[in-house]
């Protein structure tokens, strides 16, 4: 099986490539940079094939993907700077990447009869209530530009293809790039006390664990919508921060605050990011390990414990 992975300069694309290599599949990485620009950790992704591809250019997308002839495209590339997406001068670019770029890839996948995996987000929902969102729920009400463009990407995939996996994730962390854990570790070293919101509820997703699930999926034809975060229960960002510091052996004090008390950000954030993952088990996929276990392994991976 030959798999083309977009966004290999980011957290998830990096781990998907390495997982493909572990299983003996042929992986081709792609990103906007002329050469692989992610972390130079000596892992398989740094040694596997790489092609430059601007997903906003439909001609380039068709040329690259059709020349590579992959059996599957795992589309990890996205604009993920949620607050910056609200700036008027950025919105056209955000839509070009998250919506039009995804549609460009979906159209070529249809032409070459390739499977497609699209990584989406809890932000396609309005984040209200306390019930976990089910993967086949169509009650979409994005709160911000990022969420709307990711939803537009979903609709482009589902409206173009039959052989697709749309996988929604939340609170992502991995080796290659910035994330909440790295930020809080850095802040904790320079502050005695940190304020963290306790009214936004969800579950973290470790890209290393997610990459294994995604490769499990593409080995099947169990297409459709899925939710995939680590197990271990629903928590707040405050809860997550306390566990980060506990496991890292840091004494930084963590104060819980509401989103309103913390201050208004450019982009509205969902309060309810609970994702119902029961469909994974129903369709024979192995759930991800607990987020507590994932955090422990991640801290070791980045040399913090």
C-alpha cells in the first residue's frame, strides 16, 4: 500500500509517516516547503520520500498526486492558528487551505480511486451543552472561522468521495511542533502561578496514538465519520495542566478561572468538546490509550521526565 501524507511538517503528519514505515508501507510525505522542514529526529519520516505540494493550487495537487499514484491520501495539512484565522486579512488564506485545499485533494482522490483520510475537529460543533458529540451528528454550528473552514472541508470530502474517513480530534499534542503541553511547561518554568480555564471540557489527543489508529483505518474499508481522542475521561484545561505539572515534577501553582475571567480571545472557543468515541469499538477499531498514559509517554519522548 502506498500512502501520501500531507502536512508532514506538523505533529500528526510526522507520526503517520513513521507509523507507515513501521508497518512496511510506502509513505510519501508532502508539505508546502521545498524539502522536509519538520524536526530532524532521525526517524523514518526524515528518510522517506518527500514531494512539495501547495494544496491551494489545484493544478499542482493534481500533478503531484496523479504522478505518485497513492492508494490512500492522509490529509493532515491545515491552518490551525485559531485566533489568527479571525483576522480579515487572513480569512481568504484560511479558507483556501482548509476548505478549497481539501476539495482539491478530494477531487484527485476520486479521479484515481484513492481512499482519503481527512482530519477534522470538534470545532465544527457549537460546543454547547454537556452531551458528547456523536460522529454522525449533523448539527453543525461552528463558532469561528477555523471551525467553519474545517466543516467546509468535511463537506467537500463527503460530497465528493465514497471512500473516505473523516476523523475529528481535539486538544492535539505531538513531538513535531507547538502544543499546549510545551506551552505550559515553558510558562511553568517562569511563573510561580498560572491561570487556566476550567469551563472548557474535552479530552487530549496524542498524535503518536492517533497515527496508529489512522493506519488501522486505512487497512480497512470501514468508511465514514469517526471521533478519536485518547481515553481516560473528560477534563478541563485546568485539570490537564495540573496533571502535566504533577507528572513533570513541577511545583507551579495552577488557578482555575472561567473563560470569561481569563479574557476574550479573538475566536470563540467551544465549552463542550466532549467527543463520543464509541463508534470506534463498534467498527472493530482499538481505542486510544488513556490521556494520562499518553502524557506520561509524551513527557519521556520530549525529555521532560
